[in-house]
C-alpha cells in the first residue's frame, strides 16, 4: 500500500488494547484503520499469561477498581460479539483461581480480597487449611489457607486478539500489518493523520495504542507519553499424561502463578524487570519459575520443559493506564500503560475510549486515567 489514504480514525498498535479499541470504534460506525508495525498480537499480548477474573480491587484506587469491574462484567459480551462477527469462538479455560497464603499477612490480604469481591457480586471464598487440598490437590501442605474464585481463568492473548481482528475486518475495519506509524501528522493544533514508510494515512482522530513503544510517538507532537517497558519472562512446561497438573490458575497471594493452558502446557511466571527493550530470555527466569513451582505446585517440577519467552508490558509510574486525549492537539488520543492487566482490562478500556471518541466527551471515569495527571 502506498500514497495517501484516509479514515475516520487511525489506531496505532495491534496488541489487545489497540485491536479491541479499533473493533469498538468500527462498531460505532467510525471507519477505522489499524496500523501494526509487525503482526497483530505478537508483543506483550503474545507473551501474556492471559489471566482474567474478578478484580483484586480491594487494594486498588477506586477508579482502577471500577475499570476492572467494568471489564470483568463486559468480557462475556465482548466474546459473544466477536464470535457473532467473526464466526469463531474464543477458547477460554473457565477454571477459576486459587491463591495460596503462606503467612499471616497473606491470610489477611486474601480474606480482604474475598470480602470485597463478595460485596461486589463476585463469587469468591476463603479456604481453610484443611479445605485447600479438596479444591486444588497439587498445593503443598504448608499452606495456611487460600483465596478461591470459581470465576475467570485463562485466555490465549494472541488468539483472542486475532479473533477480535477478524471480527473487526468482518464489520468493515481495515488492518495494515507490517506498517509502522513513524510520525503523527498535524495541521496547526489538530491532528491530521500519521506518516508510515508506505505513505501518509489521514484521519481527524488518531489513537496511540502502541504498548511499551507508545512513548516513541510523543516527540512528533512534542508531548511526553510516560510509558516504559517492563519485561516479563515465563516458562512453559508439559506435565506427563499421568503427571501432576493444577486444575486452576494457582499462585501465591503476593504474586506469581502457574496457568494451565488449552494446549495442555502450563505457563509459569512471571518476572518483573526494568531492562529497557531487551526481550532475551535468561537463566534467572528459570530460577524464578522453579522457586514458584516448588512453592505452589511442586509436582510440576517433574514436567517436561517446553518453552521460554519474554514480553514487554507497558508500565507507568502509578501502574495505571493512560487513556484519553493528548492535551494541545485536537483529535489525538492515547490508550496504553495497562501494565500487568491489559488482557483483563481490554474490554472496559475499549468501550470507555470508543464512547468518548464517538460522543466527543469523556465520562468521569475516563478523566481519572488522563495524561494530564503527569503534568
Ligand atoms: C509475561 C507477561 C504476563 C502477563 N500476564 C497477564 C495476565 O495474566 N493478565 C493480564 O491481564 N495481563 C497480563 N500481562 C499484561 C498484558 O499482556 C499487557 O498489559 C497487554 O498485552 C498490553 O497490550 P498492548 O496492546 O497495550 O501492548 P502490546 O501487546 O505490546 O501491543 C502493542 C503493539 O503496538 C505495535 N507498535 C508499536 N509501535 C508501533 C508503531 N510505531 N506503529 C505501529 N505499531 C506499533 C507493537 O508491534 C505491538 O504489536 C502480562 C504481560 C506479560 C509480558
């Protein structure tokens, strides 16, 4: 594709965040073009553990709790909608989650999580020490108890994103893979499109949803978009057919999980590393994964090692997404910074931003995520 082209909206970045947003915009009858510098869903969205479920909102600021709640309630609707538009079902392992408490502090934290979730209409309960094995037999005996929800489970991030992309195409959206936005184009104080190596694409509205790379697009509008890459490494193991395999997403209250996947493997991780754009897998990640398996699901230590991978989460200084208009440029928007919960938060984020672009007004919840908070 070369030369000039135009649309109502250009979304830059084909991870879960940009693709879901492009779909919601097209649903609102805005002709949308999605630009992806590589392939759809192959960066953080590919590396993800893909855990979704009731929000851990008791420890979050209220606006983040609301976004998580909105997303959780919207997930089933999104999956139904993309199934109807694409003709494909998204495989979702609806297996629930068990988080083990090994210290009194973790017991308190887990019980607070149960209380918040039950009060907000989610299914969750505290498992006493002698109940833990009945629910998840692979957990070792030294657990003091565990948080349990039968809701949620694991999705394969890139498969979900590919299905959203198919649904988007089916309703008239356009995707250009291997097409990087190299610069935001402006006319005075308005955005007019983006430049790509294949020519310009014009639109009155541009949304930057390029994950950990979004900050690179700020300088073309002399605006800082404070997103940094936070590396996460995981390993995959394949239990023998008669070997130990957790039945739920199983982790510790303070972080780290083993995630059974649809292909029979179990994903283990993830690390949190500030190493710039380095995506190498390292021996240290194995050490991290082995310690985690020994703690929550020791039977997995006999499983066959199958793969190791890394991805770059888009991080922000307050761990909250950045969503809303870029001040100073009419028509320029951003949606990124979803850090460790982009798969979980994608449905609510897409609806909030798409509604704001369609109606040209932000609701109060979206305002809380604005870029203005950094100035
Ligand atoms: C190991 C790991 C485990 C995780 N586990 C979970 C979990 O269990 N649950 C959960 O909810 N979240 C989890 N996350 C976080 C989640 O994966 C991310 O928050 C989410 O994938 C971010 O999506 P994104 O679309 O913003 O970014 P990305 O998926 O990185 O997509 C950004 C896209 O923009 C493209 N791009 C960049 N620059 C340009 C440009 N100039 N022009 C065009 N395209 C461009 C990139 O190629 C990329 O495809 C995990 C992440 C990691 C790494």
